[in-house]
C-alpha cells in the first residue's frame, strides 16, 4: 500500500515460522516539507495502523521519513528529516472547536495503541509532532545527525500529541519541563544519554541496524511478542503492585499456549523453535 503521504513496503523475514512474516516499513513521504505531518499524513498513518492490525503477516513496523530530494541547481540541499513537526499552515485561523476533532482522533494514538512492535528510525530532524510520533513507537533508533525537540512553545502552544506525557515517562520530569518550556532541541548523543533513543549509529548504517533489530524481533513468537508489549505497557498505566499482578497473569496464561511448549522443547532439544503463533 502507498499513497502520496505514506509509502508502505513489506519486507519478508527469512527463516521464520509462521513463514509469511514481514517487516512493514512506513515512509513519511513529504520530503519537500521535511516530512512535516499534515492531515493527509495522519489519515495515511491511521489507515496503515488499521491494515497492520488486521494483517497477521506483519510482525514488526518501522516508521521513517523519506530522504531529502536532490537540490535543484543553485539551491541549498535540504537536511534529512524524520518529521520536522506539524504542517503549521494548517493551524492558521483555527480555534479549539476546529482542531479538537482532529486531535481526539489522531495518528499518534493509533500508532501507540498498535498491538505489534514499532520502531522509529530517525534520521535528521524529529521535531514537535515528529518527536511525538517517535515517542509513540516502542523503540527508537537514531542516526548521529538526529535532533529532537518540542518547539510548540514558540507558537504559543504545547505538545498536543501525547508529548508532555510520554516525554516525562522517558526522560523524567525535569528534562521534559526543560524541553517543553524552552523549545530547545537536543542532539542524538543527548537523546541516547536520556534514554530517549535506544541506539545511535552513522546515517549510512541506520537502515541496516534497524532492520537487523526488526528481523530479530520478528523471528519471535508473534503471539508472545504481543503479550510482552502488553505487559511492559502495564508499567506505564499501573502502579508497581498492580503491574506485578498483571505481569504474573500474562506469564501464567502463556503456559496454556502452543508456542510456550514449542519454545521450551526447542530449547531442551537445542533446535530452532517453529512457532505456531498461538
């Protein structure tokens, strides 16, 4: 599937079971606007989420930005970008009644609520809504030229796609306050130090590094991966006591699945597990 705002490409994962598994790569496709998110981007992402949720072959999702177009003669080359914020032209003249329906049904929450693992592959600028989209993913891999920030304060706004909440959970209260209230950017090394990204690599190694991780995850039992994601997410929504109970419930229930027995027997027999996906 592809459209003007988002290109979707499914890459088969070799040597897995069930055998039809793929890594689905979603490319934000507005390079002339540094892949800034607009209403079309959101609709395309929401549609891709719905398709992925109903497609058992999709094991892992990677979200990235389209690379910059070659510069026209005499023009300066545009920088790399994951998504350089929202398309601000869509904000002009709008009031709260105009924007509330959009933000109550947005792509950030659709990505966040996917049951399948998601990886943001960030090369270049991820600002505003772009940082929020990366935060909506489970894992973030960045190039060493990546930059993150929440500059909405400079427009008389605050992050509106979950940024204040997810940023606080990842980098802590003080740093989230600093980023939101100053609007300043942080570079990839600082993002790694804060735990905002999982790894930083050279730009030319970013795609391969991310694909290796995605395929590694994609080779696990797809059912158990969903349970693992659900259990880790419980840590954000529940206190420690209730979270431990939720984890225990998920763990015990896995003993009734085929994949548990397949995994245990494969380990004991020193064989590769051939998952059934249930």
